[in-house]
């Protein structure tokens, strides 16, 4: 076995295909900066190899890789600076796995960009395949096991502006053993390319991933309307199973955009006007005291699409949704608050498409306050295991390296808009009725996670949520007990770093 563990290949000339017209002295200075940062790593089982000669960048990289002797290979750009202790941290993690069944396939670190207008530290989450299909988040410093690098076809020029992303997409088709080392590994001299050509190359690279797997999918770039551009979304074929939309209501009113409205009627009107998904029904769950005239108007709006399942007793959200699901006919069940409003036509198509993915247990949506600020794009847990909404009260933008505009895994999403297969709902026991108001959705999602399934929030399903921005979320004794029960799982949120939280 090679005594060299880590090989760092230096691309002399930008990896991102930016114009390589720097004078010779500038290139030499860039190489010297990288070499100096490598020497500062001290003695260890690592080596540095520079690209040589002419030809395409992929050809030069592959020739350099052929000269390496390490079991893991990473590529940096001349001018990138390895952070102190980076190689020791990566080597230490790999060595900790020695003697096990298999070395990791890919090991990556955090990074920072030094380019003008792009300064900042990218704190990454653990391995999230879905994130890699929306954004090139493995980035640098990323070591790939040499046998996997060769098996994946090494470096290619097919998608030249996003070679790294393309390589990482291909390599991770061969291994799911991808490990994050939470240290700052490298300061990049240039941020990733983000021009029109690079964005289209990224879309093609993700499309090629699905083509190789034989999975029917449509791959799009974000950037419709006011949506931040430069990221990728994937539409997998999902069919049109019946969705039962369960709506608890008391027939309440409030002012919406300056007008006094019955909330449930406002929701149903928006559903009819803005939903392209064809197969849905409404299961309305009115609580005691819901005005009869409200129910009559809802029936007039929806006709045979509306089913009413009244619930008795004091308001208990968990009991209401359990009652609604029991009366539902759909293969999929969508829990939807009556104080929401549909914003765009393909919202339900998107949620159904994500729910159809293998391993997905429940799907949430992006919810906005009336003023356009974010109310929900997923639930995160702080370092005390306490639940909170990611990015609450922030404006819509790309977020922390695309985290607001790509589908992402979470430990939980809000029950205000939550899609789940009815079979999964029943398997985990539905909502816990001892939690009538708060944290019942978190408890439900954690039960789904405990069953071995994932929770995904898609920002491509957008709705208004007219919940008060000053809502009291003080825990009752039962709610506190429920959260304490889940504390071992919520103490370390595996997805939180991607949002720059915690």
C-alpha cells in the first residue's frame, strides 16, 4: 500500500476556464502561493503535483493524476491556499477508518473564496446527494479515492466550465461513502464560475447524471421571474396520484392584503385558480362552532371535490388532521392550514414529484408572510436541540450558497403545508394528539425520520402563510416532554451547516 495518502494536484491555469492570459510571473506567483501553503502543512503522508505541458485542462489534469502516488487525490487551482492543518485533518479522518470494511470514497472540507465580491466562508453540511444536484457544493478541498476517480472516467471536458461538479456527480454515483471533515480546507483564489455558459453546463451535467442512471427527468435552471438564478432543479416523472388535501378550519376571518376575508374560502379560491395538478380533493375538518354559511360557500366552490369530516371538542390540530386523513381517499395526503394561499401554479406538482423520490417520507414547502418575508423553508435544530424555522423573517434570495433555492433535506418541516404518503402517515401513527397545538409537526417528522425516511423542503412550492409573526410558541409540559424524548436525535442537526446556522 502506498505510503502517500493524499495527493494534491495543482492546475496551473484556472480550473473554471477563466481566460488564462496572466503573465508568466503572475502564474509563477500563483503557483508559489499554493506551494507555500502546502509546505506549511509540515511533514506528512502527502504530496504536491503540478500539471504540465499543453492540451486541454482535463488532459493535463489526468496526466498529473497519473503521476501521483496517493490513495486519494484532490485538485486545486494555482493561487489557492491550503489552510493550516487541512491535510492533517483529512488524513486523520481517513486513518481513523483504517481497519474497517472500506475507506471512504470522497472526503471534503469547508472552503472560502477570495474573489472580489465573493468573500466568505462556505460551511458545508454532511453528505446530501440532493444538494449536489442543485449546486456544486462539494467544491474544494475534495479528495476522491483514486480507484473511484479512475472508475468514474477521471477528468473530462464534456462540461468544461463545471468540470469539478461533473466529476463529483459521476464519482458519487459509484459511492455513497462521502465524508465531510468540518475544517476550513482551502482559500480559493477564484470563486466558481457563474456566467451563462457555466450555468448551462451545470444543467447539462446534472441531466447527464440522470441519463446515466436511466431515470426519466427534466432538469431546469432556476431564474424564473424574481427567482435567484444559477441553480438547478430536477423534475422526476411521478404520475398524478390522488392527493387528499386535509384542511382543519374554524371558519375564521382576518384582513388579507387590506380586505377582510374568510381564510378557508380565500385558500380554496386560490387552490382552484392557481393549481395545475389535476388529481386532488379537499377534506375539510371543521371544528365546533364553524359557521354553517362558511361550509355552504365552501361546498358551492368545490362541489364533489369537497368532503367534510367534522371534529368535536376543543381545538386540537393533531386530532383534526388525524380525523381528516381517516376520511381521505388519496394515496398522498397534504396537510394544509386554512390560513395559507397558493402563490404559483406548479406548487403541488412539485411537492408530488419530490414525494415520489425513493427514500422520501414527507415534503414541505416554502411559506411566506404577507409582506414577502420567509416564514418557513424547513425546521432546524440548534446546538441545544431546540427547533426553529430556518431563515424566518428574511427576504427571499439565494441564501447560504443556494440553500433557499434548492431542494434540501431537513429533520422536520412545518405541518402548515406537509405532503406525505398515507401509508407512511399510518405506519408512524399519525400526529400525536397529546400535542394539540405546537411541535406536533416536529414530532411527526421525527417519527418519519426514525422510520428510515427523509424529510425534504422544496422552495419551488411557494405559498403565503398568514400566521401571525408574533405567535406564542411557549412550550406546554407535554410539548417539552415530547421534545426531550427526541433530544438525542435533535442535539446534532446533520443538515444545519448548509444554512450557516447553529
